[in-house]
C-alpha cells in the first residue's frame, strides 16, 4: 500500500455529499485512533470544521467547505451504531489473507462508512461506489482506490443477492 496523502484532495471538491463522506471518514478515523465519543466528534466537526470562511479556508486549513452536515452526522452515527455488522460485511469481502485489522486505518474507516450506507440500501450501488471512489482518491494516490472499487463492487453484489434471496423467501407460500 502507498502512503496516505498529506491532505485530502477532492475530485469535484464542491460536492456537498462527497465532502460529507470525506468528513465522515475523517471523523471515524479520529474516533478509532483517539477513542473519542462519536457525538463529541460530530459536534467538533459541526462547530470547528464545516462551512466556508471569509478568508477562503480549505481542506489544507482543516476546513471542510460546503459539506452536507446531515449526511455527515448520519454516516458517523450509523457506522458507530452497527459497527460490528459492517465490520463483518467488510471482512466477508476481503481476502482471508488480508484481515480488516491489517488495513490502513483511514482505508478501514472508508470501507466501514461505505458498508454502512450499503446495508441501508437507500442509495443506488453505482452512486455509492462512485462517491467512495472519489473519497478514496481524496485520501490515497496509490492502489487503494482500486481496492475500494473491488471491495465495494463485491459487497454490493453480495448484499443485493442476499436482499433478493430474502425477498424470495418472504414471497413463497407456506
């Protein structure tokens, strides 16, 4: 794996939902690394990190302009509330020789956020894969975005198959 970029760089940086996902990955990383409470981290981001400033602060300055703060808060709360489930979903998708604990912490946070949104099933798979590919490119310049693409593609296909199977089971007469 390659080195993490010093600062996130967003392709299409002014997309509020993408910016929210970048921030959610940063917040999940902070929660994991520092053991901070999710609600405290959410509040910290809402008060100190989000929004545009008069002096034009950017990602490099620790500011996350134009982010969808509701989506950000939702993703962080969702991941922390179903962390065991989404961790298992990601682990099922990774090769056995590459356990989730071996992943870079930012990459792990990204995959957990994507898996949490995938389990909800609210957004179409291609949209979420594209969004999280952009998030991966914001943090990584090496092969990690390809890994994200492969893991998410496999994860979404498996979840869709499970949903279809569950639907078929509930529609069969007794």
